C-alpha cells in the first residue's frame, strides 16, 4: 500500500509516509472511534476521474457527525486535494482511503477535534474477478440501535473481519451477513442484489451501509429499464434466486456462484448482474453513451 516515498495527505499538508506517525494513546486506536471512506479513481479518456467523489466525502462527513466526531473540512477542497494526492503519487487507477481520527484521550467522551488523513494505492477488484462461493455467516450485522450502521465507523469493521475470517476458514470466498431479524443484510464490505425472473431485489436501507455503488446500480436499473425492488429478503428468497452479485467501491460488481450448498442456476454471462457489471465499467470509465454499449 505504501513505501518510503509514498505521500499522504494529512490535515491540509502533503507528507512523506515515513515522516508521519500515529499516536498510541488515541481513541481511534483504542476504541475504533474513527470514520473512513473507500473511493476509487479511474483512468478515463478524460484523465483520472474520482468516481462519485462528492457522495463519498459527504458520507464521510455524515459518518463523523453520526458518531460526534467534528468534521471541519470543506468537501470541495478535500476533493481537489485528493486529485492532487493522486497526481503527486503518480496514480491513475487507484483506491483512495480517507480516515478521520481522533487525538489522544483515554476517555469515552466524544472527541472535540479530529484529524484527516488520505492515502491512495493501486488496488485490484477487492474480491477478484472469479465468481464467488459465499457462505451465510454466523455473525449478524450490528444492530442499528447499538451503533449507526449507516456510518462507516472503523470499530464496526471488527464484525466484518470476524465474518470474513469465518467464511475463509470454512473454504468460502466471502461471507453474507444477516441483520438482527434474520433478513439478508450485506457482505463484510459490499451490498448484495439478487435476480429472480429478470427483476433485481436488494435489501432496503436501515440495517445496511447505504452503499454508493448500490445507489449507482439502482440508477443503472432505471436507465436500463430493469425492474428493481428494495425489500427485505430471507435466506429462502436467496436460495430460490436465479443469480446474485455483490457491489461496492472496492469490489465493484462481483458475481456470486453459490450460497452455501445452493448454486445459482443462471450462467453469469446471461444474468442481469453481468449487464450491470458491463454498464458499471463503462460508467466509471466515462465511456460515452454507456447505456447503449452494453
Ligand atoms: N457494505 C459495507 C459493510 C461496506 O463496507 C461497503 C464498502 N464501503 C459497502 C457495503 C459498499 O459501499 P460502497 O458502494 O459505498 O463502497
């Protein structure tokens, strides 16, 4: 992710990663009290473009506000500085990781100030390009009454690490977590869609992270005239579906081969998900008329 020449953005300045340090007495390290984002920049014919930069920085701000971390930065400036960061590090296709973290304090009182760091690196699709073998996790997503699930809070990701570790230890590629009512929620770092009879279904907002890719997929469905229904889905719905896919900034669109013992009957190339995958690619690469090149 970095070497001694990597430049980071830290509170308005660009610094060599080797010259920066983090405080060992910070609330962020001890309590997971930090918020972050995952953004992608793509090398397009219009130059390097950060996909939905504003939406991501706005979610970062909202995440901070939801857990009472002061967010004092101007979003337009942050976007400009992120472009500059990519330029300085000579990155064209990159994953961008902003992190808002808190100064030293051992108390459980909300922070009065915070720092922002942004780093970036080249990153392949997070779950690779093959169809995924997925397992329903024994871990549930956190109850939104315990922690704001719509905020990208660092501490929430212990749940994601536990689910991922469990799935991998059982020989699967990825986990699928249910919410506290036993409905399908999301993957450790991605949202899910299923296809049944040519229509797409996805869990509604409330018990999941409101994914920016999820919102993009819904927009694409409207453009492509694909019926999309947001509703609670059971594991049974999942295991009667024709196909399914995960979506997320790092993951992009990733087809799912199977859930536990159930293999989806449709060949991936013939699924609505495959159409969405091609269209999403055209969209992030800013290909003209992306809706007609599918
Ligand atoms: N759910 C979780 C738990 C995530 O961590 C992510 C990645 N941010 C997503 C869904 C997908 O969100 P997005 O499309 O905004 O990357």
